[in-house]
């Protein structure tokens, strides 16, 4: 989903894909979770993957994604406490 956002430092505005930002955040926070999410997405896109397997890979990808977001949130809170 794209949203129009304004830079917090200048008057420029951009269209940003929020899902890509969150995936990027999870990769920054935890490279392992990001790699699992990428691998799960790749497996889902394979034409030979059954519907049941696609659903399982989807659940794995979502779980890894949220683990990454939680780790990202913890890093942000640690950073704010130390500032």
C-alpha cells in the first residue's frame, strides 16, 4: 500500500510502500528473520508449490516478519533510552 509522506526534515513529499518499509525494518533488526521472510515469499511464488505448502510458507513468513518488527521495536526503545 502506497502512502504519500512528507520528509520530517524538508518540504519534500514521497510515495512510500509501507509494506516494503516494514520488511526493511525487520531485515535491519534481524537479518535472520528477513532472510526467512524472503525465502518464504520465494517458496510461495514457485508454481510447483501446493496450496497447503503455500499457506504454511505464508504463516512462516508472517511469523518471521512480526518477530523482526518486535526486535526492531526493542532496538528503537533501547536507542531512545540511551539517548
